[in-house]
């Protein structure tokens, strides 16, 4: 199996600093437009994540009972001692306590044990069962046969979720301490605990961990994470330069307006675009491509740079095209795209600029710079991009 191309996670960590949960992560991934202009939704990303999550859960599901009675036999029971009163001696009498009530006794005090359910364990079980079924149904939308080998276990779980024993408690996601307690409750509960732990991945506030464990195995998501990594790298450099990126809208593939306003010390703010095709309408300009293809029957979609940072006051820009590949033909297309975006920007939007094609370190172990009439065009990896952007922004801030 071919080794997957890498990308540094520090770019993602930088981006996730201002994100609060998985919703923003899924929306950000959906915002990255593919070459064929198929636009994902947040739900599309979530389905793919659940496909991977269910595959991780399946070996554990195979160990679950195929009969609901086997579940009912192991439902957690607790035994509690309580004081009881009776008019005749029965069971375990507490004679000292009885004597203190007066003698001869008119009633007898004793202790009895009452059996009941462990609400915490049942609550965790209900959450685990319902969450697993929801993940399965979501994954099934993408791959209808995904649960075929564990259909018996899933059907039994569906029946179990409807039982009064589970319906009597609220479904609560277990914390890590509770997961350990579940595992200690018995052999079957060890499996439940492991399932709970896997299903908790999505509920974590550690988005970098969520991306690494649940999203990077999917090639259709991995390249989108690469784009977000490059965005995070740029945001990190801007912060190091004492600039302040301020989010203006959620990331989206064809939203109108810049994704970030960049507050610059002692100067007018810059605009940072993510998927910048709409920059032409926003600035009330007509893209040269649209004019050139006006006579075509089918001219295709208007495209834009993956990242476009513009200093409107001084008319200068940085254009970035991301290529998560090591294939020469795709890397070449990155040159064509980045150069076209830079030339068009120089024609109508800015007086100076630089373009970058960013690809994995395996594809670009060294930085390469080409000089064009529109401005420099650089091939680099995310590991190099930080230094390159530091050079550019330092020059802008010093001028």
C-alpha cells in the first residue's frame, strides 16, 4: 500500500484555536471546492466521518449478543441496605437498635437489602446504543451494505434501546472515568466501554485529535484537511507578525465576501479570501476569463484561488493554490492556475503580488521560484510556507 502524503498538523492546530467544535470543522472541510466543482455540505463530511467511525466500531459490534435476553441478563443491578421496621422479628434484626426503642419491643428494627438498577451504567449504555445506531444509519446512506455482517447485533441493539429499562433513564455520554468504570463491570461491559470510548471521539473539543483519528484515513477528506492546514499556517504567520485575523463568516465554498479581516498595526486592514472565486463580483469587476469565454456555449465554472490575501490600500496580494499530490501533471496544473490568478489580479485588482503552489513535502522537498512579469511564483511545502510568508508580510509591514 502506498504511503499517504503528509502534512504538518501545526497548521490545523493554529486554525482550530478559534473553532469551538466539530460543526465548524465539518463546515470548513465542506467549504474546500474540488476540481470538478462538486460542492460538499457539512452533512457530506459528517457521513464520511461516520463511515470511518462505524468501521472502527465493527470489530467490537461483532462481539455483542445476538439475543436481547442476553443483554437483559447483564443489565447492571445494585444492592442497597436500608432500615426496615416490622411488628414481628424477621430477617436480620438489629437488636441493639430495637432495644433502644424500649423493652419489651413493640416493633423490631432490622436491615434489608433492596435490589435496583445502576442508573449511571444504564444511562451510558443507552447513549452508546443510540449513538451507535445513529452513526450506522448515517454511514449506511453512503454505503448501504456497511452493516451487513453485524445486522443481527444491530437489530438486537435497536430492540434493546426500546426496552423500559433503558427508556427509564436519560442518555448521557460517559466521561473517561465512567468509561473505565463500564469496562470493569464485566466481560460484555468491557466491549460496551470500548464502544463508548470510540463514539466519544466526535464529542471531543480536541479538533486536532478528531481530525487525526476520524478524518485523515479518508482520502477524500485528507486533501481537504491539507487546504485547512495551509490556511492555518497563513493565520499563524499573520499572528506572529502582530496582525489580528478576525473571522467575518463561516468558511464556505462560494460565500460572498472575505473569510477574514486582518487588522494590521498602524495600517488599513487586509482581506483574506478562502475559495476566492467571488472576489470579482464583490469588487465589482469582471474576471478576464469571463470576458474571454463570453462566446462559448459552455465555458465552465468561474474559479478562484484557494487562498487570496489582498492589501486593498496598497494594492498588493498573495495568491495560494493547494495541490495535495505528488503527480507531475497535477503539480503542473497548479502552476497554470496560480499564474492565471496572479495575472488576473495584477490586471484589475493589485499592482504587485506573489503566487505560491503548496504541495506535500514529499512532492516539494525544496523551494523553487520562477520570475514572471506578473510577479514571483513559488513552489513549496507547508513546512517552507511559514518562512516564505514571513518574508512577504515583513516586507509589506516595513514599507
